[in-house]
C-alpha cells in the first residue's frame, strides 16, 4: 500500500512537471510572437513618420502655390487633411505599440516565477 501511495505521488509530481513545462513553452511562444509584433510595429511607425514628412511637404507646396495664386484652396485643405490623417495614423501606431509593449511586460512578469 505504501508503494501504491508513492507511485500515486510520483505520478502527480510528473503531471505537475508536465503542466509546468507546457505553461513555460506556451509563454515562451507568446513572448516570441509578441516580440515579433513589436518589431513589425517599429517598422510601421517609421513608415508613418515618413508619411507625415511627405504629407507636410505636400501641404507646404500646395500652400505656396495658393499664395502665389497658382493653386486652389481645396487642394490646400486636402493636403492639410492628408497631413493630419498621417499624424493620426502615427499616433494610433504608437498607442498600439505601447499596448503591445505592456502586454509583453505582463507576459514577462508571469514568466519570472517559472523561469527556472
């Protein structure tokens, strides 16, 4: 009867170890995927920053054309609108980056107690 109790405890310990390793593997995978998402977001943020610069240049050019009586006010408004839209996309990307970064920090906090 003692041998049976010992075997039962050994089996429970084995099951706990399996669950522990499984949780550890899943967390590693989640962190890796989220890290890759952060890398992609960095590139997207760079593109949005470039779009802001291009849109600002276009808006300035349209404004100059208008001031020289060669342009149309609707083109100035449209160019400024595009600049503001580019800035909005940039800000939205920054917010997404921050949320994703916070998520990875949260995952790392979960991982710390089981990182043996």
